[in-house]
C-alpha cells in the first residue's frame, strides 16, 4: 500500500514537472522532455535482475524509474487500477503471463522500426503489444559424476523408467514448468504430453519442491541425478560471491541442451518481455527505454549480469553463456506456448506434478 501511495505521489510530481517543462518550452522554443522523465515499471522480475539495466539507463539519459515488484497479482492489480494505473511499462518473466496481460487489452500497439529490427519476429507480438527482451533455455542439468554425456538427449527421455528415482523438479504449476509442458502439448498433443508427465512424476526422487537452484543443490547432495533448470540460474550460481555454496552446486552439474538430434524440434526456450500500457503518460519515453533494452547496451547487460541470451541477433552472448555451448532452439512461436498453458495446467493437476 505504501508503494502505491508513493507511486501516486510520484505521478503527481511527474505531472507537475511536465507542466513546468511545457511552460519552459514555450519560453525557449526547444524541447528536451526525455531528460526530465520518470518511468513507472510494474515487474514480475526480481528487482535485483532489473536494477542494473535501470541504473545504466539513468546514467546515460537522466531518465529515472519507480519500480514496483509484483511476484503475484499483477493482472488483478491492473484490472482494478484500469486507466488510472500509474504504470507505464510492464515487465514479466514468462510468455504466458505476458500473453495473459495482452488478452486484457491493456497494451499499446508500439510501432517502432528499432524494436522490429532489434527483435526477431518470433520473439515479439504480431500486433506489437509486447516484445521479448531476453530468452532463456529450460534445460536439463545432470550430475557430472553419475550421468554419462550421452545418457540424456531428449525431454521425452525423462519419462523412461531408466530415470526412476533419479529426477528432482520444482512444482509443475510454476510458470517455467507449465510453459515447458505447454510446448510438449503443442508438439505432441494432450494425450502424449499427459503420458510423459505421468512418466516424469513416476521417476521423481522426491515430491516437487523448491526453486530451480534447489534442484542443483539436491544433485550436489546426491538426492537425485537430473533436474530441469533455466540456463541463467547456472551462471548465477557459478558466479555467486555472496552465497558461495551455490558455486559448489553449479560445479556438481552439467547443462544438457535437449532435443538437439537431426530432425528433432530443438531446445524449449521462454522469454522475458515487456509491454507499454495504453494508458501510459510517458509513452514516448517508454518506447525509447524498450528500444534501448533491445539494443547493444541493454542486451549486453542482460547477458553479462543475468546470464540471459540476447534476443537481438547482433549482440553476442556473454563469455560465460558462450562457454555452455551453442544449441538449436525450438522454433515453436512463443504465443503457441501461451495458448496451451491451460491444457498444461490441467495435465499438471491430473498427474500431481
Ligand atoms: Fe527465474
């Protein structure tokens, strides 16, 4: 509640600043509004993962930010705020959540040649309502000691009885797993995806629990041999200077890119992305911010600090990411993943993942 009040206050302040600016412009005849702008962000991304981008942008442009971190309840909040929402930019970590917001009709259609050029068509909305800013692969991580390099090749293999009692995962209903399963529904159909999920659950070493990093910790502790994980967590663990035990977790596992064989569909990936609210009072500044995020500087920071893959094909991934090796991504449009999210959730409920 405090934050809401704070943001409302900021917005008033911004309006006052704008009025003053307009007054100044009428005197001077020039316009430099970008320098005096504040952008309000609602983010389902952890603040520490977004802050480096914001700090760099502020240093370069003078534009400042108010960020409200909403792990849950973003959609409900935006519905209740309606047109009066103080938010300008919405940032999320998963295509299904981005798509859910898009279906509420809250995003402006952003016509930006820069965004179109920086972001390949498959990572953005056809109607220009949202834009992918990074990709992450949901890979398998396997024990470096207990799993051979060619033992696991495909996501489908995890339902094979050979992995009985050897798999750890977080809950199926987490958006990362739901999206992964939705991609399987899109490719194989609901029945085959259900069968796979049943096999996966039958092979688990323990009930689904914890976050992605907790699975690597369990492999380190010898409780299981294989887990599903978003790639950037591997980088974040390996280079964690505060919680140094996580470096040991990273050392205990190896990344396996799945479904890489000839004619196979490729590794499942998801995106983080953003949209600009139709009701935004800072539309132009918000577009410029997204353009910057999709450009060389924003993409490099995402890659070097968060270990995420750039969406912009002209930006090279960070050295650490490159060391994991290259892979072929599943070409399924991310919007198809969002379309099958409900079916995936039904399967998760039915199978107890
Ligand atoms: Fe995450």
